[in-house]
């Protein structure tokens, strides 16, 4: 992946922070692309090995809050647990009406200071200008990160 | 990004208004302190819309305000100030930001430029070695778990007890470096985990430690009160509550999002999620926010402590000879309960300053005793190539901006535009030609933070002074900087 862009993630101009648009054939694919695109802005994902797996379950009342929480949980993995996701191996959501969970299996490895050079201090994914919409037969997720 | 146009009009010198009548959901006008040049820059910026959004929140008192350095943020604009009635109004994590109590400290020394110049490179390099910088930086100070709890409850008082700063320094801090009512039970283990070994670390982005020289004094009497003289070497630190504060904000936003629904608060932007100040959700966030504010003060104090040690070692002088004393420490991302006179009535309000500095005039009881005859120091850092300013609080700020002034130059360009403008190595070389030595963990940071991506701080200071928000005292020129 190029350090600024990938085929699935576009960075938009914003005066202070980083705004992403991630695309996929459906919501889950777009979210997986958003996840790796987000990590890639912190550390080039090519430098991350798929050495182990971590599970991630996120609940939320609506799609927006679930998506924002999911991406913030990834940031916690990176900045809090110092564990770097390289790939989203599994990503599902409950199809039942009453269910409001996202479940993911991530492949990656712990931070190795010798190989992993952090580029940005992404503080959080915000709700500001957040959007999920269908465009050109793709699902697009737009989100702004505070740097 | 496409801009939702919000129209505004000039209503007087340095004042522009967004009329509440322009949007059905606005409860009050938006007032932006600008001149023509700064107003023009907002044509491609979303921040006026954000000023209008803040004006829709319940219990807002007076106007929704923006300082001269305003620019597009998330939720509140950067440079946004809003006060909410403590009984009818709200508190919003989006009005404080993720970097709770991000702020600036200014430390003076007894050295003149002539004494320090031959050792400038050595000083900057030693600062860079001693103060951890960059994303995820850690390890500047080892604390026990019980000490950590003391840090978040007692703030600068803890630093005094540890001998990191003299008591006199604590008295020269906003709120004397501690917000009462910090409740550790309101803070998660995750926040502790993220913040535990980051005390005394700079972080990345626009944070810095700078060696500066006082190159111009505008107000001799006030400068003397602050202990500043021409040619004097000072140290400025800009940082905040690191991962601890980010985690507090991240965790409380969904809580406040639900609370907004529960209390029937309609939000134009979910990042403005909020709850009544007196609600359980509001009180709990406020108590956690105070922990992060106290953490941030200690964070800056530890960096100041390390910088002072470096000065002693490199200048081969005693601490007394170095004369290192804190001039002041201000927070610029915060919410506080304050009393303000509004339309002739004293109101208790929760003032949110998101990228704005408190500005209190002479004789105000919250100004440190040593400065009460002149007013509170207002610290406005610029970029690493031009200047930073010391101002002093003014009466007009109390009357019109809930005692607030700008907090910096304000970004003009995105980080991506910065990267395209000039490479990090070239930025370093260009600054070196101007006699400014810069050390950074990342070359990209240098490119993204180069002087031209910021508005000229001089323009911001002119407007702040013209509008009466604060009065210029001294201009400080950067000599060296460390960045993340």
C-alpha cells in the first residue's frame, strides 16, 4: 500500500485532521477496508506480520455507533495494547433483528519498536461528518479522525 | 470537501455575526472575532457551520463564540467557546476534545541569548534525548499505581510533593494545576493502561518543546511582573493528557450520545453529544475529565522538570543561577464551572474552551496573586519558524468571550498539503538557515508542521488585541524545537 492512498481508502483534505473514505462491495467489506486503511495511516501495514489472531466484539445501538466504536477499538488495540492488526480475517454482524453486534477476527502481531515506526498519533475516530452510503454499487464509509 | 455555506456579516471592528435567524435550530447568534483577512480564509472552512451547530445546544448562555484562530474541527470548531447554564445547560466531551487539557507552559530562565547561543545545538539535542517524543512515546517517569492515582486526583500538588517543581511554580498555573472533584472511579482501567507510562512525554503532531528568546516587549510593566526581559531565554511546552485523555473522551462520547437521546436533546452533529451538566452522565464525565486535566498538568510539569535539568547540566550552572521558574501554564481544551456577568446578571455556567485560552484581567480573584495587579498571562504559541506571544488578560474578554482568547496560530493547510509543500529535511534545513535548530522523531511531522501550514500568529494576535480579548506583552522567537 502507498502511504497515503490505497484502492479502497481515500484521504480527503481537512485542515487539521484526517478524513477517510473507505469502500467495499458491502458494508462489512467497506468496514474491513476502513480498518486496515486506518491502521495503515499509523504504521505501514506491509511491515506487520500475520503472526497471531485477536477477536473483537463490538455492540452498539445503531450502525453508526457500532462502526465508530469498532474503529476506535482498533485504535485501542494499536495504542493501548500495542498490538497491530494486519488483516481482518473474519467480520460478521448479527442478522437477527434484536442483535447489535459486530464480530471480527484480526490477524497481526505485537508492536516491535525495531520494525514498526509509528507515523501518526491518531487519537480517535469521531462522529463528525460520519457517513455510510451506497455509491456506484459500492458501500462507502466516511470518517474523520482526530490527530 | 463540499461546504455547507453559513453566511456571516461584519458587525463591528473584529467582530462577525452568524445570525440565529439564519437557521431554525439556533438558540443564539454566533460571534466570531476576526479581521477581513482571517474571515476570507473561512470561505473554504467548515468552522462557521460548527459555530452555528454549537448555538443549537440547550442552555447556551450568551453567544456561540469563535476565537481569531478558529478553524475546522470536529463537533465544536477549534477556537470555539460556549457557556451553558449549570441548571438548564449541557456539558459535551466534543466541546473539550480528546486531548483534554492540552495546553501550554512557559518557563523563564535567568540566561541571556548571548550566554546560550554557543550551546544551543547541545541544549536542543539534550532536550530531545531526555524528553520522549513521538507517537506512543513513554517512559519519562516511573510511577507506582498509587502515585498514578495521586497524579489524576491531585495534579500539580503531587508534583510539588515529589520535588519536581517548587510550590511557587504551582501557584503560577491555571487553577493552581489541579481541578477539584476529579473522581478516579469515573476513569476506566483502559484509560489508566494507556496513560500509565506516558507521564512526561510529548507525543506527536503539533506538540513541541521550544527554546525561545524574548525578542520584543510591548508592555514593560506587565513583562516585568511576569519576570520577562529582552534577550531572555525561555522554554515553552505544548502537550496534553496523552492516551489517558484520548481514552476518557472516547469512552464518554457514546455515553453522552445515549444521554442526549434520553434527555431529548437534538444534535446537528453527533460529535456534540452531551448531557445536562447536573445529570449523572454529565457529572461522571466531568469528574473523569478533571482526572485527565490533572494528568495533563503533571505531564507538562515533568517535561519542564527535565528541560530544567538539561539547562543545569549543559550550562554548567547551579539551579539558582539558571533561575528557572514557571511563568504560567494554561489549558486550552477544557470545560469549567465559572461565574460570569451576562446581561447584568451573575450566571453560573459551564464554559467550554475547545482551542481557546482563558484570559482574565487585572484584579480578577483567579489570577495568581503575583500577577493580580496586571492580569493573567495568555500564552499563544505560533509555528516553529515565526514567533509565539505572551499576552495578558483584558476586561473585554470577560465582557464578551467568557474570559477567553485565542490559543495559537490556527492551521491553514491540511497535513497532506504540508507534505506536498516541502520535505521534512528541507524544512529542517530552511529553519537552520534562520538559526532555528529542530529535532523530530519523524521527517513527515516536520513537513506537516512546517511554518507555512499555519496562519501567521501575528495576525491572530492583532485581532485578539484589536478585539480587546487580550493585550500583547512580549514576542518570543524560536531558537530550537523538539517535535514528535
